[in-house]
């Protein structure tokens, strides 16, 4: 077995590297080339940015394709650019717009990994005769009981496991993540060692098809009917004002609400059906229970075999937050997570990722998209207990 846990010598092992044009995937290509693997670089053309093409902080743009091509030439590996724009539009952009219109907070990077990168590109890698597809994600995988399992990386500040929760066991068997044992500083130093021009290139920060981070502008262009006006309503029922479309608001938002009140108010939830923005005090943002949909389980055993009183896990509902203690329940076709310490500002559409611990070597058990949240504030006002394990549908707000 070689360093990628594959049979055969590196020189007899073809590996496709997903090259975004950034320093991380470039170093992956360099590392594998140095080890003697038969490396093929592939870059995906996903979206034409127009004015954002040469702007720092945007990924998948024309400059990035140019950079990936230059890196491949410097390393002496073949490089291909694949036009996935149509697939990306249907699988990622349209899904993003529909989720936003439904009052959710979508994560298009997860959808991109689910469909374009770890499905379509993976199939392309196989068609090129590759034994593995390598990416520049900061995450680790290794064999556990004959199958590859996913783990958090050494560099907790760069942990990207949250974005990969939907990766299936079959996909994990084909994927490799060479940067999982490195820090970002070490990666940049390797890029300098390889003589790569991207060694000091800025990391991408924005969603690639949302130049300057203006989500509402993108949604209005794709779905003009999305900007339907409606009421801004307090959680106690008072109508406080009007809005020009729920797409201009996100759960947890405080500034720019367009209303005046005698207390600080936050967006508590978005009622797409009623075209209402519901606001309230900060304590109304506290969530303890989540209902999940599209759950992907890559932990040991089967999700259906969880203990009747739930499984103690750790959960992340934001990529930038560490995992926190939680209890996972799965019964009657409903998957729910109790956050033992609660979390502020959780919104439907976000991801809840499950781990077997909180440390740097914690294993990713899976996760799902948040379908609904249970507000501690609303439950207590109604005089109902916060934990209701028999509840099949979690009440939003």
C-alpha cells in the first residue's frame, strides 16, 4: 500500500487533483507530484463573474483558472478545465435561490460538494483512470474497520469538515485530503518550496457566485418575484412596520431592520408563506432543539439503531464554532438534535454537523440540514417543557 492507502507504486497510481487555483489545492498537486504519483489537475469552470473575475476573495473565477493552469505547468502535470456551468446553475445556484425564498439560510458550498465536486467530478476522475480524487480541504480521512472515516484536521482554525458532512461512505473511499495533517502556515511554506506563484495568494472568502456578498441582488436577478413586500411583526403579535422582501433579512440580524423601537430587536424567523419578518429580543434567538432533513450518516453502525434515549454527540451549527455537547435522536423517521447549551441565531437551511467529540481528531458522524428550530423563548412563554422527545415536528419559533 502506498501513502494514499492504495495498492501499487505511486508511479503506477493516477490521482486527479481538484485545482481551484488557490494555494491549498496547488500544494496538494505539488505534494503528490513530489511523491511520484501520476497527477492530473482538473479545474472546474462554474460561474462567470464578470466584474468580479479579477477581484481578490472570489473563487472559481477566470483568474483562478489561469493560476491553476500556471501551477500545473510549473509542476509539469497535465491540466484540464471542465465546463460545469450548467450543472452548477441547476444543482447549486437555483437551489440556493429557492432556499432563500423559503426563508432559509442556505449553504451553497455544501451543495456544490454534494453534487458538482464529489459526484460529477468524482465520476470524471474515474473515467480518466484515476484511483483517487484529491482536494485541498483541511480535513483528515483514514481507514476504520475497512472503510474510510472522516476526521477533523490538525489545524482547527482551518477545519472544513463542517462543509463535508454530506460526503457519503462510497465517496470517502475514493477521496483523499493530503492537507489534513498540516497547518495553513506549513502549506504556504510548501508552496514557496515548490516555487509556486500562488504561495501568498489570498484565500477565497465569498460565495463564488455572489460578488461582494450581496445575496439579495443575486436572488432578485434570478427570481424577480422574490422581493414581495410584507409586514415586520414582533413575536408578541404587534405589527411594527413593512419590508420590501424577506430576502433582505437573515435570522439573527439586528441592524438595518427599518423600524424604530424602544428595545434592541433581532430577526427571529422569516415566515415565507406569510411574507413576514418576525422580530424580538435576543433571548428569543436561543435554540435548544433542531429537526434535520437530508441526513447523511457516516458514523459507525446505523442511524436507525441509536439508543432509545438518544446518542451523546457533539454538534456544530456554524463552521466557525467548535463542536458543543448534544444529544442525537432518531425515531419514527424524524431526526432531531438537542443542543445542551443552546445556540443563538440558528436558522432553517443551515447545517448541523455531528462529531464523536470536540477535539482536533474528532470523527465526523454525519449531519443534516436544519428543517426547523425550537425556540426556548417561545416554549417557555407557552408554558411547555423545552424537551419534548415525543414531538415529531419541531415548532419553528
